[in-house]
C-alpha cells in the first residue's frame, strides 16, 4: 500500500500561486516580447524601414547653402607695369579700329591724332605702329583691387530629372531590404519559440525527474525502516540493512544532481524569457503525449510555402536584380536641373565695391558616359554572377529544407515509437515491482531482489519521462521545419 500511494503522487498536480504559474503559451508570448534576439531583430527592421524612407527622398530636390570668408594678404594688381594708352578722337575710329582713310581726308584730325614728320607723313615706331600725339598714362600701382575681406554665400537647388533608373532601383532595393529583414525577424521569432519550447519541456522533464527521485528515495527510506524492524526480530543480518543504505546514498546523490540540473534548466529558460537568471518561475504543464502519428504527405509543400528562409532568399535575389539594373544604368545619361543664388562682398556686379551684391542662375546639367575601359561592363557582369549565385542558393535551400523536413519527420516518428516502448517497459517494471514487493513482504525474495526491482522501475520511469520530453521537442522541431511554428 505504501508503494502504490507513493507512485500515485507522480500524477497529482502541484497547486501554486496563479500569479507565478506559467504554461507553454505564456512562456512563448513572454519570450517574443522580452527576448534579446527579438529586440535585435526589431531594431534591424526599424533600421531598414528608415533606409526605405531615406531612399524615397531621392526623388525630391536637394537644397543647400554654403558660405565662406577669406582674408586676403595682398592686393590684386590688374597690371604688371605702367602702360600708356593712346588718345584717339572718336571720329577716327570705325568698328573699333583707327580708320587711316578718314584721317587722310581730314588733315586737321590727322594732325590732332598722330605725329607727322616734316614731310607730313605718319611717324611709326620700330614695330610699324603709328605714334600718337597724345597718350593717357595708366600707372600699375593704381590698377589694383583692395579685396582684404571677401564674403561669399550661395543657396543651391538640384532636382534630378533622369538618372538612368538608379533612383527607382534604389527604392526597390530598400523595399526588398525591408522585406528581407521582416523574413529574418520571422526566422528569429521561430528560433526563439523553438528554444523556448526546448527549455520549457526540459524544465518540466527535470521537475518530474526530481519528483520521481524523491519518491524513489522515500521508497528506499521505507525499505530501510522495514529492514530495521526485521533485523530487530533476528530474521536478517545487518548486511541487508547496509545494502539498502548504500542504495539510499546513491539515490540521495541522484536527487542532488537532478535538483542542480533543474535549477540550471530554470536559469536557461529565464534567459530565453528575458528574466533575471535567478527568477523563480513555476510552470503549470505536465508532459501529456499522444502515442499515434498521423502521416501527412503535404509537409514538404507546406515547408516550401511557409519557410521564411525562402522568403528571405527571394528578397535577396530581387535586391541583386535591382543592383544589376543600377549597374546597367551607368551606361545611360544623367540629367538634372540646378538653380543657384550667389551673394558676395565685394560686389562683382558693381565694380567690386565694398558692399553685398547677388544674382541667380538656373541651368540643366547632363552627364553622358562615353568611354570607361569596360569598367561598367565588368561590374555589370559581376552583379549578374552574384544574382545567379543567389538563385542557386535558393534552389539549394529548397533541397535542404526538403531534407530537413524528412529528417524531423523521421525523428518524430521514432520518438513516438520510443514513447510507446518506454511506456510498455514502465508498465512491466511497475508490475515487476509490485510482485517483488509482495514477495518480499512474504519473505520469498531478499533485499537485493527488491532493490533491483525498485531500480528497474526508477530507470524505466526516467526513460519514459525522457521519451515524453523528446516527443514534445520533436513535435516543435517538426512544426518549425514545416514553417508552422510562427506567430
């Protein structure tokens, strides 16, 4: 009766404070909110969203302002030496040059303009240039610009009109990049959920093992008590009692290891949930399993349609295709509109007076590539090869996912079979323990036989717990492999 009472304790739920009890779904939701991997994925997604918004601004005009101040050390001299400029009456000039025909017809005008010899001929210098009667003296030291302080301000606007498709492709790349990081976040969430499931069921498994070892220890304690009573009656020797004590010490060490393992498993679960490692979290579930597996022929197709890894690779291919188009756009002209307003002191529009003056200008700029030593051709070919490489990776990923689905499916079916076999072994071990206990009570078997039967029962139960845990984890892994473990 004592044995049956202790065994039934394994199936009695522990009632804890509702505030501290979490089930698997609670842990999943907490992990999705608090896990650091999820937070990193969120930040990366926000980063790509900002890049996408930045890419859209490439369509709009760019406004800028520039300013500069210069302090000049020397004056600017317009002449390198003193010069003499001839004084010519306006009547002697036709179309900007001296008209000697007019001078020849008008002796007075000729005499006022040029120097004549005693024969009345025009005097010329060694270069054949006429000698003028009057010259204006222009000293070099007076032909200077005093530009000690120069202020320049400029406001500019540039509007792209046609960039060969670069801006359009940049926007596409940013949008595909955003999709890529969404898929990457989905992968991260799936990994976090799977990790949560694994660590959750590991904690549940160790809780059951601690409970099992505690009951096993109690069984040994009860046996020692019975053996002492039998020893006092002189039926057995002290050696029988010592055998039970040795087994008790072994079980006590197992309980310590199981308790330490449980604490470490709880700390690992806390890390996944984003809690401080020393947080005490109580879990409400026990490991309830099914011994049957329904074969599903659509698992591979489900995985190909649902796996975020393939979505991420598709986005990568689209990004590579846009990069290819950008390389191709380098063959095309770039056209844009510019507008500027220049404001400076000294004023160049009023004799460089010491005052501010400004003017505006507008224009259209065109950049046409002509020859580039096949640089553009080689870079375009490089991006094409990169795109083809991503396509090959996509096909490889589909094959690997198909293989992974089959592996996890086989692993799950094996866990179902193992679960069934360990359950049968546990029933047999329990039946053997009941028979051996009754035989021991009747004095038919010795202490060693009973200890061995108890050990077999404890090991069978421990293997059953491990099989249940493995089955639950394999179930989560199969859901992840088929793309169904997502939120």
